[in-house]
C-alpha cells in the first residue's frame, strides 16, 4: 500500500509537461534497493514503476529528477563532479581539456555537471534508447554524441568510433552493479580512456565488500594493487535516501588510469 504521497496537491510542471503525482511505499516497508518502486497517478488511476525500470521513468519529462533528486535527495552527480573538480584544481589542470566518456549517462544529469565544469567534449553511452531520447529532450546540446550500445558486445565500428574521441576522462555515476553495468562493460569503457586520463565513478559501499557478488570489489582492489588505477581521492557519502528514509551510502572515487584492465579479470 502506498501512502507516502508527493506532489498530490500541486502537480509540478516542466516547460513541456506536468510531472505526475508520486506516491512511495509505506515508510515501514523496507526492501532491497533494486526492488524499490513508486506509483504515479495517471488519468485512469495509479501505475507502479520499479526504480530500476529506467526506460519507464525517462519517458515522463521531469519524473526522474523529481523522484531521485527532489524526493530521495540524490546528490551523486554533484559529489562526483566536486571530487573530480577538486583533483583537477589540485594538479592545476583546466577542466576545459577534458574529453569525457560518460557511461550509464541516463538523461544527462552527469553530463550537465561536466558541461558546467567546462569539459571540452562529452559523449554519453547508455544501453537504453529511452535514456538517449530523454537526454536529447531534457538537456539538448550537452552531449556531442550519445551512443545507445552494449559495452559487453561492442562491434568493431563502435570500438573504432569510441577510440576516435581520444577520451581522457571516464565518468560512471549510479550505474555500477545491481544488474546494470557489469565489470566487462566498465573495463571496455575504462580501456578506451588514454593512460593518465581521469576516472571518476561511484559505487554502493556494499559492492566494495569482500562478499560482493558484482565483482567490482575484487576488480577495483586489483586495479589499485597492480598499479592500473592510481587513487587520487575517495569519499563515503549519502547517495540518496531509500523509500523508507534510510540513508544509502556510496563511495565516490577519483583516480587516474595507469594501464588497461586485462579481459581475463572481468566478466559480463
Ligand atoms: C541510475 S541511472 C544513472 C544515470 C545517470 N548517470 C545519473 O547519475 O543520473 C543508471 C543508468 O545506467 C544505465 N545502464 C544500465 N546498464 C547499463 C549497461 N550495461 N550499459 C550502459 N548503461 C547501462 C541505465 O539505463 C541508466 O540510464
């Protein structure tokens, strides 16, 4: 039963469309993060949407931002941008030289931060067509290119296209683990960035545990231990709150690439 209603009395409007009224599950109902859901009010009743059904969220302008940023207080794009910006400043490197591959780009929240930072080139990748359409609709002009593709199954022309951008920065925010981006996809994106390039991402803190089944804990540790990733900074912070109000903690990481990830280290 959903009783936790947001925006019922005054539905919010974007330039193009009204954001529907959103209701969250009862606060005493706790669930795994990848099972979370909300209901939205439509003309003919309420419709349930799982948070991980991003395609459904993106088709309604403003819904993703209202749900995750206004109601659930997500601040990950800002946090990852801030840590990257701090490190650039620390070494005296202007953001204007950044050629960024933004993986799991969604509707462009991270792209917007990077553009604000002054990045020279931003290319988005997402597995969903709805994400590319939403980025174009809601943040036109942010991405110089936005590719809908599966990084675990790259065709040679896609590989060549990515290489042609000569990326010197990778961002990946709120997209690792949970059946989203697997280690192979992360490795493909990482390997297309030039050595010395910036790597900025976040990950749920549980996925850095020894028990983590996603493979990221072992992969990141090994990358650092074997000198493929030079850690510059990392910070544990509140990514957002869960539907029951509990804090969800992530770790944001900024480093520089010092070598490619071997294919044998990762899985799809
Ligand atoms: C929580 S959203 C984050 C979007 C954006 N980075 C942000 O911070 O607002 C996760 C995104 O990762 C994308 N994604 C999931 N699996 C993917 C994959 N294998 N390859 C590329 N993108 C993927 C989803 O489609 C979704 O747009």
